[in-house]
C-alpha cells in the first residue's frame, strides 16, 4: 500500500512486512506447486488418450467398452453433469433459504445450533450417505419404478451431501455484509423480507455463487455415494428412473484392473470432470462480475 | 394501506420451510444411524482394538489414525490456504497473472474427483516420494483436497472486508503484519470458521482417496509413516465388505458424528478466542 | 497491546505443544520385519485377521494388509510392491509366472428375494435372464414383475467366474444395475423383490441367518450351502489365493504356511469361507 518510489515522505516498510510478503508468497508458491503437480500428472496420464484415440472418439463412440475399443464417455459425462447440476439446483434454494433463516429470522442460540447441525452433516462420510441411499432411498424408488438405483437416487443423495456446503458458505457471505446496507433498508422502511431479497442476497451473491461452485465441484467429484445408488449402467438417461454411471464412479470401478490405453481413458474421464468445473467457474465469474468487490 | 399480494411477505414463509426441510433430512439420516448404532456405542468401543475384522472390539487405533490424518491435512491446508486466500483477495483487485493462475488452479482442484486424488496421492506421495501406505501420505492428500474449499471460503471472507479498514490501518502506520493479525483475520473470522468446518468435514468424510494412500491396516499407528485406517474407510469396510459388520459400522458412524461435533466446536472456539472478535461491523 | 500479547502467547503454547506432540508421536520406527500384502478386498479381512494372529505368535513382525482388487494383488506381487498378493480367483494363463497358494474356498450362488415364488432356475433360464431374453418373472412362473438384473462390475473375479461358468461374455449381459461389492448385491436384492443377483455363498448364508429376506437358489440341482462347498458338490466355486513372485522364502514362506495351517481354520470359518483341508 505504501508507494515506495515517488513520495517525499518515504517511510521504509517495517521488516515484518517484508517477512510477511516473502512468507505469503512462499506458501502460495508451495500451494501452486502442489496444484501444478496434480494437474500435470493428470495431463500426463491422460495424454495417451489424445494421441492414440483422439478426443473426438471419446465423444462420439457409441459404447464404453475399453477392452473392446469402445471409448465413448458421453453417456457418463451426461450422467455426471445431470446429477451434479440437479443436486445443486435442488440444494441451492434450500441451502440459501436455510442460511437466510439462520441469519435473519431466528435467534442467535438457534442459529448456533443449526450451524452445528450443518457442520455435522458436512462431515458425514460419503459411504454413510451411500449406504443410507442404498438401504432406504433405492428400495423406495424401486417400488415406484424398478430398478430403483437411478439418476434420481443419485441426484437426491448428492443434493443431501452438498446442502451443508451451500448453506454454510451462504451464511458466511450473509454474515459478512456490512450492517450499513441493511440498516439503510430499514431506514427506507423496507420490511425484513424485502431487505433480504433486494439487499442482502444481491450483495452476497458473490459469496453464494462461490459456495454453489464448491458444491458443484464436490458433487461432480463424488465417487462412493454415486457408486452405491446410481446403478452404474453406461447409458444416456431418458428418464430420471434410468440407471446411470457417473465419470467418477467409472474411474473407481475400473481403475483396479485397467492398463495402458484403458488407464489413460479413465484419466481422461477425470479431465472431463475438471473441464466441466473449469467452465462452470468461468461462467459464474462472468455472471457475478463486480459482485465480488461489492 | 390496501393489503395486496406481496411477494416479499410470502418469501418470508419460505425460509423457515427451507430450514425445516434440512432438519427433516438431517433427522432421517441421523435418526437412522442412531437407531441402528446407539446400542453398540460404549466406552469399551472407544478404547479397545478391533477384533474379528472389526465386528468385535473397538475402534481406538482407527480413531487415533483419523485424528493424525486430520492433523496433517489441516497443518498443510490452513497456512497455505490462508496465504493463498490473502493473495487472491488482494490480487482480485489488482488482477495480477500470478493471482489469476492461482485462482484458476484452485478452481480446477475443486472439481477433481476424490478417486483421482487418491490415485495422485498414491503415485506422488506414496510411490514417488517413497512414503508408501502411510498416514503422512494420506494426510498430505487430504490436505490437497481441503485446500480449495478452505481457500475459496476464506477468500470470500477477506473480500468482504471493506476497503477503508486496511487503508485506515495504513494511515495509522500499522505494518502489514499487524493489519493482518489485528484487522483482516478477525474481520474474516466467521469465514475462516466456516472454512475450517467445511474443510474438516471434507477430510473426515473422504473415503476413496484414503484407501489408496493411508491404507487399510487397523493397527495402532506408531509413527507417521505407518499405514492407518481412517474412520470413514473402517465404516466402508464394515458395511460393504465384512459380513456382519453393520452394527459396528453404524456405531462407528455415530462416533464420527460425535467427533465432528467436538472438533467443530473446538474450531469455532479457537477462531473466537484466537482472533478476539471485537470488531463490530457498521 | 494486551491483544497482541495474547496472540503471541497462544501461538507460542500451541507451537511448542504441537512440536512436542509431533516429536513424541512421530518417532520413526527402525526397520522392523514387515510383510506387505495387497489385493482382493474379499480376501483382505481374512488376511488381516491371519496377520494379526501371526504377529502375536511372532513379536516384532508387522503384517500390513491393503486392498485394491485382485488384479492389483497380481501386479504388486509381480513388481515387488507387495510381498504377497491377495487374489480371489485362480491365476490366469498369463499370470502363471507367479506361484499361488490357496487358503480358502467359497461358492457363488444366485440369490432372489424371499417373496419371489420362483424356487429354482435352470442354466438356460439364468442365461436367458442375464442376456435380456426373459424380462418378466411371470415368464418363469412367478409374479408379474419386471426382472431387475444385477451384475458385478468388470474386473471382479466373481463376474469372471460367473461368465466362465455360463459361457457368456460381459458384453452379452444386459444388466439393470451394476454393483461393486458383495453387500451391495445383497442390499439391492433386499430392497427390490424383482431383483436377481449372484454372490458369495458364505456372505449370503450369513445375511439369510440375520433374517434378511433373501433366498439362495440351488445350482444344477445342488443346494447352495457352505456344506456343499465343503464336500465339493456345488458346481460354482472359487478359490482364495496368496500369490508370490518367486518361491517364497523366509518370513513370506512362514506366513504362507501359517495361513494354510489348521490353526487358522477358525478364522477362515469366521469370514464365512470354507477352509482348504476340509474339502479333501
């Protein structure tokens, strides 16, 4: 913040500032190095695919049968995107609504309790959600429409899993709003509901969007729960009751015995997921341009 | 004043409804766990070693391994995460190349499937760095997974700090370090708390990645290089792999939840007291 | 000022206690004798229990068991990442450079929901169901309900044995649900009265004993039970093996002999498998 070259009142920055700057950059560089290592290793592993099979085949092949030269991962990509987007769309309103309730409508004690509950939910292992889905949700759906293990089950379980993320991040975003904004609304005679919608949610939309993005990332990357409740059949779903296989579940199922091109194809599945998250991030940045610095 | 249909009034009914929906879902799941697992929870369960593949005995070594994993993961994620979040929040105002690439990498990482983290962790930490199946390897992998969540959440917190506060601090002659410790961190404390809660939750919830990095051994770990079974892996094994392991799987899930309560409470207390929240937003 | 002091004080105590804890707990163990076993998650619990008993009888020894699948067990044994591989099937032709030692037997049977009136299925009927030719239980004299075919994921030894026995290839199977583990099979059938699946006999017997609503179908007229696996009359069986790269020596040899000895038959039975000598 201090301009060190032109000002006549030149104060040398305290030593702690330099240490801080160095330390921060060192830590961040470490972080970046780690991330780079991950991205590079993924690219290397998936690299074979682009050479031997070509990206086009990944999208246009009709079957996924790597041992028999079928590399069409489009059905699985559709499944992953559909279930994750569905989960976020389902959990989004509920999560934001719950966050608003916590922040604006209930007492501090209840709010604390509620957030404790959300925190607990955030830490429940995916296998517990999957198990519950398998033993409770899937039979329920099977009664209505066999086989039960389906896109619907996967979406519902995923939405349960990302709900705490959305709720907690939205709560943090709402809590960080300067009171001035809200008081101004009061001064203008707005009722609480109006303040929430017209002021609070608008001002916090950057933080809320960040939360939704985190949720989307978690949903796309979720392996165990999808494995247990979505049926794992590679097909493009024509109804929510169809069994589907997500890209992440596919990697888990096949990595154990995959070799060579098959292995690279599985890593390519991982890359597709990352690409989807990257695109969604870009999109969300565009949509909330300016909201981040509100 | 004529009473007419007011959407804002109606919306006020929806918020408690949303909260109620969550509470119902929560009750369904936790209730299921309690009804199946409460009977098997006991002091012995917490303090003994597992026997008969986990169908008898307790989960002490698994608990210890889990806590050790968590410790490594947070020790990696918190400092690096705070630094990255700080840089990102400052730089989003300046838009430097370093910041943008950091931001993009973080976003990319947020979307990597947990199994891929497991494979990466195995290839990099276990094989390349020679750590083998170990708690260190698993903890480092978990740290990588927690990092994006923590950074994103804390960054939102830093961004929400009004510009005039750091400027006022500079005007008063505070060094950057003091500004950070006395103003930025306390102001962002709620976001940091949420980041911790979400990060710890993610770490404890992770199963697939740990099977390939910290492993399956349910012996009490005697060093960071020992393989140790995480609670989530134990629950997975008991519920899906070992016939007759279900009762203890439910009980272990309950222990996990109680552990979460304790840790989250601790994290909240820590952020409250270490960051001395004396900042009134106005 | 008070504030800054607190932060430094807290920070210092945390830092010091953290370092102390790390040093105390993190004392790296000097090289103990250690065996690493990786492979099939079906064999892993059994191997872990045998390992624990072995450790008690041979103090100073560590037996580490990891999972990851039968193919992983074969690969790791081959390249030396593991001392012993855990494999839940016989070695394939291209794997015969390795040595295998069986430690238990297991049968694979078809299961249906208890409420399903169908009592037995012939080989042709099973093939018909799994290839999608028969789609409703009423075609087999049962209720009017769609058949939900449950298949195992590719690469699992149970699948390969099933395919081999019925002379099918995986692409011929028209499944409605694909599962990863044994228990997932059983849970799927429990939750869906129209489902059909194939699982390990031991696991199915146990779950049936726990009053789960499943029933085991006889295969080719032989009832599905551990007893019939024991007397070798059940047609679809699989072997659980320990594999090594070369002729085992030293501790590896000791462990393998221990795992095949009578002293661990109770452990094998506890996992609902059939011990090897019992079948002689």
